[in-house]
């Protein structure tokens, strides 16, 4: 079983915490109950697991216990830091990707990696994408849903998607810093509702702008089951027919639009997962747990394997075969 959505705190960040030094302009501290907290510009970002501070062998033992054979690691999203100066972002991405490649090499078959790229410098990000995916153990890249507030359909980001398409790279889009203010501030709604909304905005922007059609080779995977995209696809398709603002959107059915992406399984509900498979197809859904986040579903592999809402063939596709195909393992 291959988990394509699992996060890590780099060992270099842990070392910076231990020595009290900054890590690429970020302070790594311990918060409540000993969980890591990243701080920059006076703002704290808490990561919901103490496992980030413990040896990687403990992580692998927990992975095995929850039925996962291979974890595809990606950087904790707040650490993408698209607000850095472009030059600093380029240096950070290169060093982090080299470190991640070395980490996967220490645990062959157990760990793979998704590289980070400095989207605040699109040309440099495209170059780093090409360099990083050639590194041992790196099987794709991960990016946020916006670049310091700028949507992913921005013209200046065209080189990144062109490079991903030409190289047929797997790209995991993960929500960062939901942009709504006020209405989502209570009840942890900035994560509960805001994160899926961010993913939906990113996906709809890529479809409506025609960027997905211009770069068909990019294999774009949406975290958290794609947010609300499947529920909104019919409305998006209808809007293309009646609204001039969507003139660049391809004239396709809702299912065609949905199938342009792949999705992880992180929807926290068996019936919702069944609906996702029905909407996108069993060949477009991959196991994703968000491990070890407190908002993740660490036991998703065994839950899906034991559930009777998916057929045996669908389970094989979701838990293993789709990842092997899309990551080109």
C-alpha cells in the first residue's frame, strides 16, 4: 500500500531546533504538548504531531502498523514559504530536495519523496522541478494552492506547469493559508472548511483558465479528495455554457472536468469516498492519509481494505496500482 500524502519535518529543521538556530529564515520551536511550531514574522504555525521530532525509524514502525508499505513524503505545507525572497527560496528548495532524496535512499522501498519548488520565482521553480525529479527517490513535486495570495492560473506561473507537462511530472496540490478572513476564524473552520475550499479554488482556476488543456502531460493530484470540486463540477460546466467569464474553460461534461485530476482518499467518510470513486473513477483515486497530522486519517489503508463499499478491484487500484502508474514506479 502506497500513501501519496504524508508530511515530514526535515531532519535539518530538527537539528536547527536542537541548536537554537534559524532554519531558512524560520524558527523551529516546541509548542503545547511538545509539537513542533514554526515561527516567522512573529506568526506561529503549529504542526499536530510530536512524531516530527522523533527518529524516522519510529515513523516507519507506525507506518507498518497502519498497513502502509511506502510513504511518499512532502514538506509540511506552511514551510513552502512562498513569501521568502526569490533567491532564498531557490536555495532552500535545492537543499531540501537534496536532503529528501538522501533520506529516501536510507530507506529504499519504504520512503519516496515529492520535491518542493520556489513558486515565487517561476523560472527557477521550473528549473528546480526538472532537476529534482531526476534525483533518486524523488517521484514528483508538491505545491501550494496559491503563491502568497496569487492563484495558480496566474500567467507568470506558466513555465512551472509547462515543465511539469513536458516531464509528465506528478504534482500534488496541497492547501496553504486559507485566504478567507473573519467568517472562518472560529471552530477551526479555516482548516475544516477553508482547506478544502482552497483546493477547490486552485482546481477550478486551472480548469477555467485553460491551463490544464495547455499542459496535458502534468499529472495533477488534489489533496483532501479534491475539496469540493466534484460537487461543483456540474455547476462549473454549466457556467461555461452561459457565462462569458469562463470562455477559456473547455467545453466538457462535469465528469470530464473531474477526471482531469487525480485525488487522494482523505475525505474521512466511507460513503464520501464511494462518491469520489463514482465521480472520478477508481483509476483516479490514490491512498492519502496526511500522516501524522491530527487532521489526517492514519488508518485509512486498513479502513479502505476492510470496507465493503469498494470492490476488490477498486481497492487494488486505490491502494497500490494507481500510485505505481502515476508515479511511474
